C-alpha cells in the first residue's frame, strides 16, 4: 500500500465522519406515517397531526437546495431569500467593524508608543472590555433612536477591544533593535511608524483583527434577534416563530459557513504580514 | 596638539544602584580617533564598552562629557555614524536587498530608484553575496550571510564613522574568519573610520590600527592605546609570523589577565587619557616604550 499524504487521509476521515453523522441523524428521527396507514385509534387520538420534530438531514438538504438556488428573492418583509438576509448581516458587521478598526488601530498605536497613555487608559479598557456587547443595546437604542444604527454600534463596541489591545501590545513590543535601526538611519516619526513599527507589529495587529471579526459575527446574530427586521439573526428567530425547524437548522449552518469565510479572509491577510526572525 | 577627527572628552556614565546611590561604570574617559583609522576596543564584560559605543552612535546619553566628531558635538543618532549590531538588526520582513535599499534611500533621498538599487547591489556583492540571495528574507540566510548584509548596509551609506558592536560575536570561528577577511577587503578600499568592539584578541590584532584597552569596571578607564605595528595588507596566516605579533599579543593578554584588575577602581585624575604603547621588535631599540599623549 502506498503512503497517503496526511492531508488526503484527513480529508477522507472528514468525509467518513460527515457521512456517518448524517446517517445517524437521519436514522434516529422517526419518519412521519402517512394518514392512510394510521389505525382508526391513532386517527382519533390525533396521531395524524404534524409532529413538530427535528427534521432529518434530507429535509435540511432539500431546504438548502431550495434556498441556495434562489438566494435573493424578496417577497415582502417576512419572506426574503437567505442571500439578502446574510447580506444585511455582513453589511452591519463590516460597517461596525471598520468604524472600530479606524479608531482602534491608530489609538492602539498611540497607546503602544506611550507608556503613560498605556497606563492611563488601561483601567478604562479593562472595565469596558468584559461588558457583553448586548448590554449596550438599550442604551444605544435610547441614545441613537435607530435600531439599524444601534446594531452597528453594538458591533463597533464589541470589535474595538481586541483590535485596540492587540495593536497597543504589538506596538509596545517592537524590538528595540529595529527601532534603533530606524533611529540610526534618521527615519522621521512617520516613516518609522510605517516602515518599522507597523510591519513589526502587523502580525499581532492582524491577530486582533481576526479575533474581532469572529466576535462581531457571533454578536450580530444575537443583536439582530433583538433588533429584528432583517439579517440572519432575525431570520433564525423568525423561522423559529414559524416553527420551521428545517430553515432554522439551515440558517445555523449558513452562519457557520459565513463565519468561516470571514475568518479565512483574515487568515490570508495574516499569512501576508507574518515574518519569522 | 591638534584635535583628532573624533574626540571623546571626559565621558562618564553612572547609573542609580538601586539603593539611593550611584554606580559609576566609567569616569572621565578621553580618547581620540583619527580619520581613516581602524580602532578596536578590548575589555572585560561590564567595563562599559557597549555603553561607549551607544553614546558614539547617539543611541544613549552619557552622564557627563561630550563626543565631538568632525568639529560637531554628537547628539542623537545620525546617518553620519553607521552601526553594525551583534544581532545583525536586519528588518526580518524585508529581503536582504530591501534591507540595504531602505538605508541607501534614507541616505541619498535625491537618488532615483535605479541608482539606489545599483548602489545597494554593488555593496551586497562587495561583501561576497551573490544575486540569488538578494531576495531572501533574513530568516532564510545563515548567521554569516546576515552579518554580511548588515555590513553591506553600513558601508553603503558611507558614514563618517562606522561603529561595529561585536559584529562577529555570534558567528562560529570559521565563518568569523572569512567575514573578517571580507571586512578587511571592503574597508581597505574606502578609508573608512571604524570603531569596533570585540572580545577576540586575534581578531583585534588582525583588524586594528590601534587597540584601546579598558580596565575593569566599575570606574573603568581606557587605560592603554596599543599601536599595532604590523604593516598592511595583513593576512591571518602570515600575520602570526611577524616578529611583533606575539609581542603585542602577549602584552594584550597580560593586560586583560592582570593589569585590567590592578587598574580597576576610582582615580583622582580629572581626565583619564590612555597611555600609548608602541611595541616594535623590528626596530633596534626593542624595549616597549610607554609615552603619555
């Protein structure tokens, strides 16, 4: 037998696990009997009524095919395609996320460069950071008076901390030798920042950005359940109210897939900035 | 007495000792370096060699005293003083070539991209690097190659003073030998003033015009200035056969082994200038004669 590469063996194992899992899921869910097969007694005791059971994977796959073949239809406020819902969620996440990045990265830079700023701001960061982003929701709704903007604010507030802390940490930890190289070559403050400190701290900064986007994607689902209207979080909750478990399971899977894609984007960025000493 | 190209005057460095007092690393150190001279400083750990180097580079400030180079006081780092650090200090996210071009571009901002590139490549070739390693990152280079890049970077900006802080300390003996040869070759063509720290006596004799010997700290001093009376061009194999080689070497070993301890401690002198030591066995009067400058 020829040796297979680790990747190949892992892929085969993954497929086996997926197949076995789906088979098990399908097998443990009892099928619904057709009305014609019921005994009279069963019919009298309401056995013919639809049981709100967990749907088997075959139904979920069918649903996925249905939804993904027409992801952008819009048939009114409560009936939009999965593509539109995910689009709204991604828009909110990116809007809040980029606002956070625009503030967190320059501010983190300053904090990292100045030990005084680091010490002065640290207590605020430590208190604000552990607050669940959803706890800000009532205050945001009251002050901003707009549910859409409030959702973006919640994303902003949850994604700012990892970026801020990692940027400050990365900048503060730049090797003194590299800063000395900049100094002995008479690089100005701006050129030192862009030519030496930014590339030196970039891996740490991008790690912070990657953590932030992950948190933002976790939080948007919960925020949209509260805010309502549109988005994948709202979709999940709406389908739960419709008792359409098939759609709920399908959208849970979609949340996972989109989250993975967002993370992979930052994985690529990380490979681009990483260096070894 | 004319003022030398680089003049170090009454340099002292003190640190708080953690108990409210002060530790004096060295005190009232004065010495000069002439233009085009290759000066090596030798001394035990803790005598403040690296501190002196950092002060010359402008990366640290002395507690007292001044450094005057070419008529101007040294304050802060400058492109006039190039530094090669022991740990190479290459920027790891840039290729070998880019590590040089960024320095050249900083030194000659008016140059075109092509000029910068050509100048950088020329210097990398001068230290014996071939074009196929130009685009490698420092992590993909051996220690010796990294230090070559670092030396190429320092020479490429033609500083008025080149500072070498134990440049070969992290290299194995064989690599050290070849890079010493490269350094001598590159240096010979430039008339570059060099100030170098080392722990290696043989390396010092091979490279230097003059060796400054430091006594042990605290209260370290630049005690002696030993002239290397061996003609250039030198070569590591032939140099040991020169009649002055072992005489000088013995003197240095004696100093580092014995006198550096005897001389340790504070002195009353307001200025400590090194004694000039001239050892020359090729002359008829072969006794070492010590002369104060």
